[in-house]
């Protein structure tokens, strides 16, 4: 398994990337929630191709992330849908709220201009995740419509991909870690 942290290609103005329609930067240090959005067929985790995706269920991944979010004092908004429009709406909601997004768009990763437009239009901070290393799989999985508008891409680490994305979006405060001994 490999880690892929692909940068946003063609990004001209980092501040504009995080600017909400009201002119405020969405990178407020007071993040109160992180949205984890899961696309089609991820509800089948644990049973679907365990050799590729592992044996943990989506509910078990949610439980692990929930504990990590509680440790950081932020709410976890965890959702799954097999419908592209739901994901688009949820990305827009997160962007309006200034909340970062961990997005596993599943098969929509490779096809959804609508998701790409939602991320760009809402200025949501997004880290794209995949359980498997998509570059070691079928050629049609090698292209992502999301990567160009995501802050980064983490793939190939199974359920740990979600935890790595959370760490990228909500790094632990070194001073707080010193106080708590973590």
C-alpha cells in the first residue's frame, strides 16, 4: 500500500480557495465539525470484496472516526449515499458551514463533474480518500474528477485512509498535546 498526497493542480490563489461567498476564509481555527461523506456501495463494506476493501464495516469506520473527533473536540457528521445529488448537497452544506470534508466518492470519483463543481463552488476544504490503491487497479479508476479540486488525496491504506485524512484536516495542536500528555 502507498500513500498518495496529490496536490491541487493548477491552483493560483490559495486564499481564494478557502474564501466563502461572504468573503470570510473557511479555514477558521475554530472548526466545530468535520463531514465524512461516502458514496455508492460503501454501505456494503465488510461484505463487498474484502480482499480489496477490508473487513471493517462503514459503521465501524464511523465509530473509530467518532472517537478521534471527540478527542479533538469536534463533531463528526458521517453520511453515506448511493445517490450523486445527495453528495453534491452535502458538500455544499459543509462548504457553507466552513467545515472540512473527507470524501470517499466511490465510483463517482471517476465520473462526477457535479461533485467537482460542488467542491469548487462551495469552496469546501476536501481531502479525497480511497480504501484501496486505485492506481494499482483497473485503468478507469486511475483518473479522479475530485483530485483537481481537493487539498489532497489519501489512498491505499484501507480504513486508515480516513484517519490520515482527519489528521491532515485537523492536526493536533502541539501545545494541547503537551498539556494532556498525548
